[in-house]
C-alpha cells in the first residue's frame, strides 16, 4: 500500500478534530505577545477608560480563528458566541463596537515592529519544538486581492497594484487575450503579494514580506532569507526549494555562497540557453561528441562527471577515444564558478527530484491562509494594514502548532494517509 507522509503539524486536521470552543484558547496560549501588549498598555489614555487591551487583542485573534473577515464580523461573533465572548473577557453589555476595534487595529499598525518581533520569537520556539525545523525551506508568493476596485481611475487603495500569475497556480479564472498569446492562461488581480518562506516538514511559516502585486517574486528572495536570520548555526538550512520564477544567477549565488545551502530551482530552458559543446539547458555538461555526461557525485566543492560511453549510458561516435584510460574521461566542475548551471545538487539527480517535490507544501500553506485564516477576502486598505492583517493570520497558524505542542496534543493531528 502506498503511504503518504502528512506534515508534522497538520492545520487542516486541527480545524476538523479540535472543538470550535477550544481553538481560540489553544491559539491564545501559543501566542508570545506579552511585549506587544505591554507596549500597548503603556500608551497614554485620554478621556474615559477604554476597553481592555488584552480583550481587544483576543477579539481580533478570535475573528481570524472563526473566519470573520471584518471588524463588523468580529462584533457579530462576540454578540452571538458566548464562549468566545467569555474568553475575550467581555460582558454582553461591554462588547466593543466597530469603531473601537478599528482604532485598535490602527494601533497595531503603529506597532508593526513589535508584532514582527512576536512572530520571530514564535518561529524560534518552533525550532525548539520540532527537530529539524528549517532545514528544508520552500519559498513562493500568493495573491491578496485588495478591498478596492482596481479598474477605477483613482482606486481607494492607493498602495495596491495589478499583478499577474499563471491561473493554474492560483485557482483563478484566466483572463486571456487572443490578440496576445503571451497573456493567455494568466490570472490578474489588483492588490498585493504575500511572499513566504516555510518549513517543508511542518508546513509552517519562517519569514514573510508583503509587497504590491507588481513586485517580482525573484527580487524578494534575499529579503526573505535575511528576515529569517538563516546565517546562525542553529538556523542554517540544507536546501531552499523554489519554482523557476526565482531562477537567476543572483538568487543561486545568494543561497549557496552566503547561506551555504543547496538551491533547488529549475533552470529556465529558453531557446539558445544551451552552451554548445559545454552543457545542455539544464546544466548537464556534454562531452566532445555532444553526449550528456553522467553525474558521479561530489568531490568537495566540485561536481564529478564521467564518460557516458564507458558507463554504458550512450555510444560514442568519435573514432578515437577522449582518453586511453579504462576509467574514461572525467570532468570536475567547480560549483562556485556557476551555481545556476552547476548547483551542488545537480538537476539530473533523483535527490533533486525528491527535494523539488516538497515545493507543493507551500501551495497547501497558501490555501490554508486563504480558506481558514481569512486572506482570501481582506477588508482593510493600504499596505501597512494589509501587512498587519497578514501577520495576524500567520501568528494564528504558528500559535496553533505551539499551543497543541504545549498541550501534548500533536498526535491528534499527526496522521498517515494510505
């Protein structure tokens, strides 16, 4: 029977198996936000006493957990759900209104730095809870559709921009243009991009960046890696797995030379990309008669290739052999000279294929952020608020794993599917 290994922490199973009234408590227990809440409580208050800072924070988190897309939805949730109201610490006649929750959200925007520090500290907690966390990282971006009409001459969201991706990657409807074949099969949206770096084992986020939708994925990779603080010995990754949208000489060099990790990135096999007499479009070197040489392992910082004729992989058409040695012609390529064409894990190996299959993990994470944590329909405008709203969803995802681990309940959501 074929067995598929589920992620070490399965957020989908958490939603199905954990009772609704327990979810909010588990998430709040897993959040490390004391520094943020203390900073908010130290701010000077004028006028009449406002609502509890901790209660307002819990209410916004409850809105994410219970998939309430707006502050109005959070108010309705507090009114109809007694269990949520009690966890947040509100009596029925003390429920904050939309204006109060909106003002609190704006306060969080001003404290974005503290929010990000909370996220970073929780990621460090994940490293302690899950052995091997961060060794295999996957990166990609997903669309966040703005709460604004992008077709208007002056859209109400001044920071949002138009973006485009392949429709098959986003599950959206393609807006094709028969006059321009290059535009066929693309999905267009007005809004933002959430760029993510996740751990492939647990399918949990490691770092993130929010940009307008027109910012290319490839330029954000160095920022994602810097924010993840991967140069520390305890955070050093073995491999970074990305789709071909990230293929560039700079990205390959950054991953290998600065972070000492293996870049698992498909090369763009464009016409004319082959270096005739040197290698094919995938970077596999060719011998003098044009045959692809056989990868024979690494020798320190070099890749070793052998003659395909000697190994019985192909028949050499040259009348005279390249070398009189029975071992056959051997080529050693220094990885550092051209990491993009000759990465430390060559693209023709089974190891590269196994690692690249892990890339689908980030597609599942993006789906959970949208379907379970509210990023498919946001109701805030401006990149600052969109960043904070995205951060709340990411915090809930991480806090869920930490909360379940602290309660010793990971076995309830860790399963094998046959």
